[in-house]
C-alpha cells in the first residue's frame, strides 16, 4: 500500500548532546519506508512543549542522537503493511511520538488522530498533547463540579489555559497563578474568576483569602519546586493535589503523614499512562476536538516559528516568555 521509496531524506532538528537550546542543530535524517503498522507523515506543523526541553537537557534521558517533538500535524504520505485506519492523503495529528521537529516522521498508525474538515494544521498541532493532558488532569482524579474551587498553576501556559477553560466549563470557580500582568490578562480572558500574581503575592494565602479560608478543592501543578509546599496550605479539607510537571525543578520531598493534617490526597500524572490504548487516546482527542468545535475550548497559539528557529522556541519556553502554545512551521 505504500508508494514510498525504501528511504526518504528529510530536514530535521537534531540533538547530538544534552545541553542548552543551541544543541538543536539542523541535519538531514534518513527515514526508512514504513514498517508493518507504521505510517510516514509529511509534517506541516510541530508542537513545542516543555517536556521537549527536559529531553534536550537530559532530565528525561532519550538515547542520542534524537529529533525532539512529541506532536505534529500533516498529511499521510505512505503506509506500511497491515495499516487500514488511514491512507495516503489523509490529514492527521498525533501526540506522544518522538520526532516531530522534521519535515516528515514515522509513527505508529494507531497513534494518529484524524483531523476534522476545516481544522487547520496549526490547530491540529496545538491541541493533541496539551489538550489531552488537560482532559485527563480534569477528569481522572477529582472531576470538578458546580461550586468547586480549582487552582491552576502556570495558568497562562498551553496546558494551563486549557485547564482554566475546562474547569470553568464544568462549573468550577477557577483561580490561576501567573508571573506577569500580561499573562494574568490572558488567563482572565480564558475565564478564570481570579488571578494571583505569585511574584508579588503568597499564592496560598491569597487563595485562602479569595475563598474565605476554604482553599482549593483541586490543585493542578506543573511547576513543582516553587509551588508545591504552598499547595499544602492552599488546599481545602479533603482537597486533591495533582503534580504533572517540574518547570521550576522537582518538588522537595514530604512525609506522607503531612497529608493527614487536612485529609489531603496527592497524585502524580503522566499523559502516557492515560492513553495506553488507541481507543483511550481517540476518546480523549475527540473530547478535546468536540470542545474546540463547540467553541468553548480555544487553544491559544502565541508563536509560530520556522523549524530552523527551534532553539529560539526552546529559549522562549525556558525564559517563561510565552503565553499558550508555541508551534514550529515546517514549510518555512
């Protein structure tokens, strides 16, 4: 079923040694023809995520050399034996498959998400990883209900803005923490009821003040070291804290007995564990797409840079200069 040659040479950004953004270098990469169950996707846009910077730095070690990028959108160019769910010419997106900072990549066929007619490649690359992350974080631990208080850290990030919208859609009161007034305005526009500028305020004390001493029923934290201790003070009785990242570094350890003081619960999360089957993945993806199509869920695309400027994209993320989603345009 494939018309591709035995190999395909593509332009890609490659990490040959762990380190700073400048370790991202352009190279020609040779791809084999799709094997059984694989698909060659000609990429139009790649998503940039904080986890890409962890991998580049070696915090999440990936065998060297490697092409970063866990999500992208484009067109199926060729399919390997045994593939029946897509065919050449189909518009698709995907997440959690390494190699998106490239003109094309090989991915398992069962990782692909069909793009709805009318959805652009930019939109298709913006929603999978962060949209499905927001979906599991909201639904799998303590799904908010009417009147619950949800505290979202780094609320102006790609995941953060989606979490704000999703919690608001479910009827929760949403409080977001941000580092600048510009980010605060973006979070307010996304629907947060209150925004805390944590560079100027103690977010835990402010959360308690805003809720008349009650605290937050659900706290979602992708920041880690600089926020985790405060979560223990900001949480309501029987509150739930979910840690899914470490943008400021790993959180300091605590004794489990500390949770007893307020009957708190604590969870760690990774998207991969919540889409172990193609059915799980597609179910989450379709829920995100439905929210986008219905208009209440809007991924915020802040920057679209050429593939050659992947290092700049990483610098912007590392310096907290982005609001929402950063993308790489492969065609430019």
